[in-house]
């Protein structure tokens, strides 16, 4: 059967189990999506088209691939805007498939913006379908990369969507994705080092979530009796009510990173970024790096020993090796973790119960934890104080009960993440917690929630300014010239968003936080989105990243 490239792509997407595609018009593949009955989730800008698909891949840990389309080719306006979304997906290593128009033969070099050069720097692979009959080949290669190895975005450019080929010549078969298992002798050495340590620490990264290895991580930690910290992006990889869980950030995490002599990193590159820890005194510690990608060995800090392979196979092999040995004595590991947590979290637990006005943001987070079924909900943060505060205190009990994101943190991603979570788990409550800057980015896209009947709650920590990074509003590191915007005294955002059709409330009383959240969740259950503006204090207080001079 002769079909056109666009139709071929769409049929292959269906074979690969893709059941919706996010978009912002115009892409020449879109009409084939419509004709073939593959639903489109139409966002209100190209960056969000990418971000929703990206977040869907993250939240489902790559078990379902998010796919988006945006405008490219000679008039690559959509791509120029989508670039921000793609750059973040690439930075964070998200396996999202982006389909765009390629520059047609004969038009190369006409425009100033170089599509190929731009896309190559922010993708695991940029494929250009230069002949229609190569469509199955390129799609096969794309899904292989999306499902194998270190995750990252793939961009496919289609220069001629209406060109035809015979789909029976190279019939498409869905791609499984392949994983690697570690060298057994590396596993033995890793266990020698781990069990020989005085103060071992497990440092878990997002690779654990992508490998679906949370249970194996828990089993290894228990078997070896080793405390665990997770990265921001791996928050939830380890149950945060577990007696061996130390935290993501905060004084207790600083304490454990400082005192550890052996760190077993699993599914993390250990790259010290803006939103991750540096390893203090790294050269004096023994670092065991378990990662799928050899490019992370000896990247920034000396790696004493590496175990290369998929995190689940690695953790299983480590478990098996540990179980054959004399384990570490129980000692008082668990009691020490509890004492360190109690000490580190004391000041936050206090403000979580605060009755002060304006409302302390931690009161909102504490009440949110009470209202939600933490095993059946999704919460994400924004760039700014909401990230810093939530990642300090929010208890995450299941993988992706919370999405931590942003090696670089592009404002506005929380709405995309909440949309993707609702698509992935329609029965779970889905909450985006944002400040005013994040809200500004998402305003144009709020219509999507109404149109698509996505029962999501946007929680606005309305503090009247951009706290941003570090102390923000006050103290050393304060940015005195760029934090003031119109705040809750000047504009009532609950009326603005309410006029769109959201259920909205503006909450000034601490005692009203829980009732307001409950009302929001109730309307969400019927598919109506909600926006709750909590009038909060400026409170830039949260756990620090270790090995950095500022927060
Ligand atoms: C796209 C983008 N541009 C700039 C930044 C830098 N930035 C980080 S947080 C922030 C302001 C956050 O203010 P707000 O949303 O009010 O949150 P708050 O810190 O007050 O909680 C800015 C400008 C960013 N993260 N993303
Ligand atoms: Mg603010």
C-alpha cells in the first residue's frame, strides 16, 4: 500500500502505543494525526507542546513515550519557541519524541536560523527523513534511542510530508528497547567497598526511576543497612517515610554528605549543577558510580570504582552479592537517621503548623500533605522558592508522587507536568505549586485545562515578588532591583483566573488552607481545574545544596 510520510509516521506511532500527541500548530504531520484518529492535545504555545510530552515521558519513567509536533522548516517560528522546551528536556535527559517539518530539498540555507544546527545541540539524535521510504527506518531508530541507554530527546524532521512510499516493503515492528547488565566483577568490588565503609551513603538519582528500580533500591539499602539521599529529580525513588531516608536537602543531608566515607551513587551522574549537591571533600571519599553511561565516570570528581549498567540490573546484582556476605551490623544507623532528620526538619515542622499571617508557605505544604492521599497524587514545584521549600519538606511516598525537575529550571514547567500527570494517571490528584513568575508563564495555557477538562489544581504561593534564587527577598545574596512585581494588594489573580472559568479562591486565613484545598480537589474530581491563591509571607528559608556558597 502506498501511503504518504505523515500517514506512515502516525500509523507507526499507533503501533508504538502512542495514544495522543501534544502540539501547537502548524506542523505538516498534524492533519495525518487528525485523519488517522490519533488525538492531539493542542497547547497554546510550542514550548508547552514539548514540555507536556517531555513531562509525560518523565512521569511514566519512559514506559510511555511522550510525543509532540511543532512547526519547523523554512518558517521555523514554532521551533524557535519550542527550543526552550527541548533544551530543558535535553538538559534533564527526558526521552521525548519531537516531530517537526524539515527544511525541504532546495530550500536549505535560505533562512538565517539553522534548523539542523539548532536541533543537534539539544537532542540525543536529530533525524532528517531525506527519502520517504526511510520513514520506518527513522522511526525504528528513534524509538530504539528513546527506549535504550541514557534517556534524551529525539527530533525527527520531515521535509516532505506528502511524499509517498510503499508501506509493505519494510513493515514496521514496534521496538522493545534494550538494557545492559553490569560486569559481575565490578559488582563484587562495589560491594567490597560498600560493606567495608565506616559511614556509607547511597546517593540515588533519576536513573533508578527510569529503570523502575525503586523496590530494588529499598531492598539494597535495607540489606546493607545504608542511609539514602536522593537528587531533586529522583525525589520519590526511595520512600520518604522509610527509616533509612535522610532527605533531598537540608542540614541532615549536609551532615550525611560530610560524614560519609563511601558514596554509592546509583542512577545519578553526580554532576554538581545549580540544583544538586556537590560532594564535599570528594577527593577524600571513595565514590562508587553506578550509571548507564560511561561518560559520567570521572566526569567532575574522581570515581574510585564504576559499575556500568541499567540501574535495576545493577541493584539486583548488588543485592545478590550483599546477601551472600556477612551484612553490616544494625548498630544505630536508623536511630541516627531519625535524630538527624528530627534536628534538620525541626524548624520547618514548626512553620508547617504556623498560624501567622500572611500565611507561611510551609503551612500550605504541610496542609497539602494532610489533604492529599500521598500514594495517589502528584505534586510538582516551580522554579524559585516553591522548588527549594517543597524539596526540603514534602514527603514523597511513591515514585513520581512528586516530580522534581530542572538541572536548569525553566519557569512554567509545572503546569506542563501537572497536565502530563493527569494524562498518565487520570485518577490521581494533580497539583502544580507555583510563584508569580511561573504563573505568568502558564497563563496562556490555562485555557487548555478547561477545554480538555483536566481537573488540576494550581496552588499559587502569592508572595508579591520574585524570590528567585538564594535569599531572594532579604539577606545576603538578595537581588534588590529585580524582585518587585504587582502583588496581591494590587491585583486579585483569583478573579483573573476565575473569569476564565476555573474554580478559584483567594485564601488569607491559615485555618482556611485545608478547606480550600479540599474544595479544589472536589471540583477537580469532576474535571474542572482550580486555582487557589494563598496570600503568603516572603520566606526564603529552605535546605541548602552542599558544596555551594549559596542556596
Ligand atoms: C525561563 C526562566 N527564566 C528565568 C529564570 C530565573 N528565575 C528563577 S526563579 C525566578 C523568579 C521566581 O519568582 P516567583 O515565581 O514569584 O517565585 P518565588 O521565588 O517568589 O516563590 C526567576 C526569574 C528561570 N528559572 N526560568
Ligand atoms: Mg513570588
